[in-house]
């Protein structure tokens, strides 16, 4: 197995976050059309921000910059987590299946937390 990271695309956390984006799009496709410019848009933007910041941070020149962008990814994950909680509380979206999105997001957040800890401690 090749453990060398040549690109942000080699990072498992980035790959999982791309899958998360797809799953958020599938989930929000089931939301009512009147949520398109509300919760649907917010959830999609928050999910897209996670892999985008991982990618951008990977190309920064310092560990501090990289950690800063991973922090932005982590914050977007918290934003998405909050939006999922809100969606689960609303009568018109509460019966959707959030399991895959929640599990992926939890795994990504744990991975980002480990990466941030390692960057800050070195």
C-alpha cells in the first residue's frame, strides 16, 4: 500500500468529504422546493466548503496555513452538523434518512481533529 501523499486527492479525509457532498446533495434533493434557497442551499455550501478548504490548505506553504484551512473545514462541518439538527426538527424534512450523512460527517470531523492535533503539536 502506498502511503505517500502527493496531492490533496490522496487524503482519505478529502475523499470522504467528496462523498459527503454527494450524499448531502442526494439528501437535500428530497427537501421541499421552497427550501431551495434556505436550508438546502446552506447545507450544500457547508458540505462543499469541507473538501474545498482541505484542498486549498494542502497547497499553502506553511503548516500554520494548512492548519488554518483545516480549521475552516472543521468549522464548516460544525455548521453542517447544526443544519442537520435543524432539518431533523422541521416537520417538512424530519422524516428524511440522515444516517449516511451523519456517519460520514462524524468520521470526517474525527479525522480533521486528529490532523489538526498533529499539525499543532509538531
